[in-house]
C-alpha cells in the first residue's frame, strides 16, 4: 500500500476526515498512480506533467475542502467562546497637591484623565469583570482590586 493511502486511512481512523472525504482522496491517489503507470508506457514527459498538475489540483482541492470542513465543524461545535461580563465605572477625585506620578496596572480596564482648571485630578475608570452576571458582586470584585 502506498504512503499516501496509509496517511489518508490514518486520518480517517483518527476521525480527522469523514469516509466520503477519504474516498475522494483515495480516488485521487488511485487516479494519480494509474496516470503514472499509463503515462510511463505511452505518453511523453509533457503529457505526464500536465496530468500530474491536474491530479495535484484535484488533491489540493480535496485537501482544502477537508480544511474548510474541519474549520466549519469547529465553528459549529459545542465550544463556547463568549464569556459573561459586567461593566463597572468608577470616578476618583484627588487633590493634585503633592502628586507627582500615577502608577497603573490595568487588566480589562481603561483610564481617562480629564483636565480641570482647579487643583483637582479627576480619574474616570471603566472596567470589565468577567464570568460574573450580578452587577453588585462585579462591583465588589472590581473595588477589591483597588484596595
């Protein structure tokens, strides 16, 4: 048995391709081997090359179809890629007296500094607390990270 056939059967055995896809790929391999045998007997090198290109395209199309089907199965699979989250907004007002620097370590948050004519610093903080549906619990979790 040829190496190509073994690879196709292994993909089928492991569940990476369906039996229909395996059959198409095996047919393409069989046609390629048949073409090689008949071309070596009667056809010229140029005809052989054209046939090889044709079979290669067929194999390539089958392989690309396999990849597309696999991606589609992943998309339609039972995987959940969305996570619940709650948005939390906080405002902090500081006297600018004695403040020389702010140090932030932010994850899933953003900070906006708003200019003022007074000696006050207003910081608007917008964050997300993931895997939480309850607004109150999310705000508690958010506030605990700033203590």
